[in-house]
C-alpha cells in the first residue's frame, strides 16, 4: 500500500506550484467546484459575435477570451503583474492587446469606444468607468463573486467572521443604475466546492487571495493542520462558492 502523503509534503506542494493566470487545472482530482448554470463563456461568445470592439477587464491569464470568437478590435486589461505575460501569450494569436493597469486607476481608453465590455470575477467594478467607455447601446456582461463565497473555508482558517458586507448583487445593480446603465439581467448561484487535501487548500488560498487576506503557510499553519486532520478524519472539506451574473446596457 502506498504511503499516505504527509501534512508537510502536501502544504509544501501547495505552496510552491505556480498560481499565475486564472486556470485551475492543477486542482484536477484534488478539488472540484460546480459551474454556474448560465455558462459564462458561452454567453460571452454569443455577445462577441455581434460587435466590432470589445474589452475584457481583469482578464487574468486571458483564458476565457482565448476560447471564444473575437471582434476586429479586442483589448484586455490586467492589474496583477504575473498575469500580464500569461495573458499576452494566450491572446497574441487573436491579435488582442493586453494592457497592464493599476487596480484603482481609470480605464486608459477614450469615451464610447467599445460595443461590449466583459469581466469575469473582477476585483472590483468601476461602474462609472464602464459606462464611460461603452458606446450608446453597448453591453456590460460580468460574472462576479457573490457575498460570503467559500465562507466555510475562510472561517476554517480565520475563525468566525461577521456577515459579509460586500459583493451583494443588489449593490451591483444600484451602482450600475447610478452610473446611468440599465440592468437587463441578474442571476445568482450557490456552487458546491470540495477540497480533497490540504495541498489543494493551500494552492487555492494563494490564488484566490480574498478568501483569506494576507494568507501565508507560516502565519496560518495551526489552522491548516487542524483542517488537514479534519479532512483525514471526516473526508473532503465542503464549502460553497457564490456567483452572480449581471448584464447592463448603456
């Protein structure tokens, strides 16, 4: 019988595997998450087919854009420096430009230049800037992180937390309307997320940094050890991701 992988080996592995880009292939066989029922990539592909100029905000590694049809003008922005070369590698074959930005800066584009703006899991949405760069009648389509996503995992590491105050869908609707946009679709989903080992947890926390802000293995080792022991005793750790889809028109 093969030797059971130790706690130290698992966290060492999870702490060293690269996390650049926004693909989760490394988790195959070690963690799973249900997909939202609306099919974000399919919706983006349908919207892209009918436009001349599109922008993807917070493109990550460009993984979604690389899989869908693209218009004559396609631009993406990314604020996390390690992701920029990954996105450029994925999107260069499409003739797309990737612009490195800072998180709080205005979008570096002229007014009313895009027919379509999309964003999957943005760090934040600057609604006035989205409205500014959309042409009249243009569309913003975004899949966003909902409130308290994978809260069970956050609390397993940090202990009990107050009710989530941010990322509520109704706040996004209000902000879109305040920016002069018309919300035409809003959908929500709760998705079962399962972690089979503590190495997968460590890798996930390094990649999805808002789950445990400031996460490091050294600072959170006791909590990781408790969670490892729990997985060994009780089986996979189950959390629930929350997502919402919002579509708005200029």
